[in-house]
């Protein structure tokens, strides 16, 4: 059996005083990639941030390797026993958000940006050592940017910067990588490079949860699909879940076209 990296059991995540998404029952094992698909505002980013511990778990249970979290707080079940996730448990996660603000005129190299991914391991008082430099070098090799390590970050193309930020997440040596719409705005060469990177990560045993509208990505790279709209609608192998009926139910009220290459959802970003 594949060892689970993350498991959710009837989990709900709720912003304080705000909206929630719930009903999540799924697990991701080492070397598995899951496509997270749903309309804008469906809760995909909330789920990713919930796994990161940035949005409270208010119902159910979540495990990262070993059980580290149960619902807590005023909205949790009265019978739930609060469990606080330890700092080390979150250290197994890598995250590439949908957008990041960078001053492209700031004189910082790609290698220095990627080294930022080691800061959690370094702490406040330790300078990067041999292991840190090796992790940065390996991360750059994984995304195919090792030859640009000394280049100023602002001089890279948009696609190269995106891959550089992925390398920053990989420098932390995560067991689970969370990606929020990483293919938005990428040209074909950078898209192909990112697909190759995800395949390599799977071979290395990294688990991946990637939010996307790109059906071709799900078919090329992912083993499983998680359909979300306000909560979990369906989860399972790509061929079983990514059907026209399921996708129409997920994108309720929106005309959907689907073929072997692309999921087309008018009025939504992405492909």
C-alpha cells in the first residue's frame, strides 16, 4: 500500500467569521499527484490553505503523515478533542501560491530567492551551510534553471520566475507540494518544463496537490482528481471522475465543453 502523506476525514475549513468548505474525505500517498478542479470561488484555495494550517479546521480530522489535527474552536464538534499541529509537521509542506508580489528591480539573484525556501530550517541565527546550498542546487536542477542561478530574478521571463518560485518551495524538501493554479499565463515551453518537473517529483516520491482548470495536465500528470464546489463533490482516478457529467455538476450553471485535451469553462480563468 502507498503510504499516505495527507489524509482528510470529513474535514471542514472555515475562515473566522466567514465562509467554509467541507466534506473532504480523501488521502494522497507518496508519489501521487491530484488535480484539484472547480470553478472560481469554489474553495480550492481555502482547501490548500487549510492543509497549510492558515485556515482553521472546524470539523473532522486531518493527518499529515501521523495525525496532527482535529477540529478545534467554537465551531468544532463538542466531542472533538483539540489537537495542535506541531511546527515540524507543517515543515513537510511546500506551497506555490497563485500569485506573489516581487519588486523586480530589487537586486536579488534567482539562487537567493530559492534559498528563501530554506529559512524555516535555518531559523534566525544560522547561516546557510553545505546542506542548504545542495538543496538549493538540487531544486534549481529539478526545475531546469540551474544555469540561471546567478541571474537577477527580475531579469527572468515570467515563466522562468514561476519555475524559480517552485524551486523555492522545493528547496524546503517537502513531502507534500501544494500548487495553486501554477500554469496560469505560462507559454508552452515553460508549461512543458513544469509538467516534466511534476513527473520527476512523483518519481522522487513527492505527493502533489495542484489546483488547475487544465484537463490535459490532469490526464498527463495526475493519478487522481478532486472536484470541488463549496466542498468535495467527487474524488478518484482521473478516468472515473473527470467525466462530462461530473464536470457539469461541478460547474453548475455554466456551459462546459470537454475533450481529450482541454476543459473549457466560459467565464473562468484557465483552460
